[in-house]
């Protein structure tokens, strides 16, 4: 839930990176932290285990454009992807404004991707938020690996809704399209925010440029788990 | 807080008045009012030595994480949490269902004093937040095309 403060002249937004375990959510934040101008970012805070698995969340505050003298502040969070930490994911999703769903492109991760996306929908529903109302983008991560599903299959699995989301082929370890997806969700947030100045937030999410028609099911079969 | 919270200069001045009085009475260093999602609503005191945004995110997480612990002993949640350091300490207490108050204090005062004054302060903050007019929108108008046509964040080579 965005907050606007007329005294400190700030507008705050919360973006959550969501996805299955080890899909690259923390790598996204680490890359953004490394590459964004230091004057526009705070510290990257990671609450992780000794093995660098996210235990609670990662957090990165960013400052963006100034609109009419108001600084827009984006707070980026990740959730722990492991199934057992659902209570933590629900906590981190509280007051969320936008979501980047990070899918792992490897064939053996398809089931986990679908399960995680369903889990996202359920956890949003607990806050009375529909996935169709909230600005979100999809990342198909790890495109540099060999054993990956084609994009049309990922689109069929995760982006085959009536209103389709913008999606990106991402390699978070090298930074490919990490900023493109962050910029896309941030701009969708600002667009939605601009439409909420005088009306209740029942405005439809912004149409995504170049949105294609729903995807037909490709004739591809997920290989059995090794 | 079902609408978009928009704090006017008058609202913030009123909040600052309440928080300023509290800091004087409790002799604390800093107090921050946040929502349970970790967003800063208002802050008062010496903010030069710490990143309030990060403190807010971590405090909201800490408060939420102990809720499950509270349930195990038959409580809905813990109304207050205290983290004791060697020289600096943090006290957090619930303001209402959506809001938490964080107080950072040092050797000049005691947790008892902070706890005592924070209760009345939380009640006053809660009253003030409840009194904010509920409107459907935030009243801040701008043309989205001005900010959505260029990238907000730039990938800067290291």
C-alpha cells in the first residue's frame, strides 16, 4: 500500500520479488544494489542462513524520480522461497504494491514455479488482493543454462490468463533484463498511482504495451524429474 | 487503512507534536511510527545516525515474526517488544491493527520510562490516525506519461 507524505514530500511503494526456492530473487536484488547509483540506494539487508538461503527476507530501499517535488521511494523485498516459510511470505506481502514473480526456467523447476505462483495468488487473496488487480511482471530467469524450457511453454504455464502480464527473459547472475523488469513494474505502479488520485482503487491495471493474445498450449511435455 | 494514506503537513505536524512530547518525557533518542508493512508514516528525533527505512522494515518483520510465538502461548500477539543492547535499545509497541511505534533509546533513560509513556503516546497516535479523513484517492495528481516514458532505474556499469 503506497503512502504519500506531504511533510517529508515522499511517496513510498513496496515491491516484492516472489518465486520458488533458489530461483534468483536475492541475486536480482544484489545486482540492482551493485549497479544502481549509490546516491539513490540504501544498504541491502539480507536475513539469511549460514548457507546464504533467505530465512526471512532481503530488503533494498531505492529512491527514484522526483514528481512535483515528491521523491518516489521504492522498497524492494524478497520472500523466502522454501515451501515451509509460507507464514513469512504472508508477512512480507503485507501492504505490497507490486510484484516481480521470478520463475526458474529449468525444466525440473516447472512444478515448483506453478506451485509458487498459486501460493502467491492465495497469499494475495488473504489480503483481499486479486493478482489481476496488482501490478506485476514475470521473470523467466536462468536463461543462460542448458536445460531450460522454451519461453512459450513458460508463458503457457504462468502467463496464460485473460489479462496477461509483461514477461522478461532474465539472467539475474549477469543482470540481463533485471533492470528492465524492475523498471516495468515500477512504471506500472506509478501509472496505477496516478489513476488513484481521486477515485477508489478500482481502476483496471495499466495495459501492457504490445500485449499478445493468450497463448495456445504448445505441444511440449515436461521431462520427468531426474 | 483501506484507502491510500495521505498525510498532510498538518497531520504530520500533529504527529510530530505527539512524538516530540513523548521523546522529551521518555528521554529517548528517536521514535518512528510505521505501518505493519514496514512503511514509515512519521519519525521524530535524531535520525542522522541510522537509516530509518531499514529500521522500519526490520522492526515490522520482527514484530510480525513474534506473532506466531505469541499464539503458541494463547495470545493474539505481543503488544510490545524490547531488544536490549549494551548502550542502545529498541522498544516497539502496537499502536493499532495497522500501525507500530518504534522507540530507540540509550543510557539516559530506562525501559520502564519508555514503556510507561509509550502507552499513552500510542493511544494518542491511534486517535489521530483514526481521525484522518477517509477518502478514496490520495489527491496527488500528475501525468503518468511524464514518469512512465523513461526508465526509473539505470543499470550503471561499476
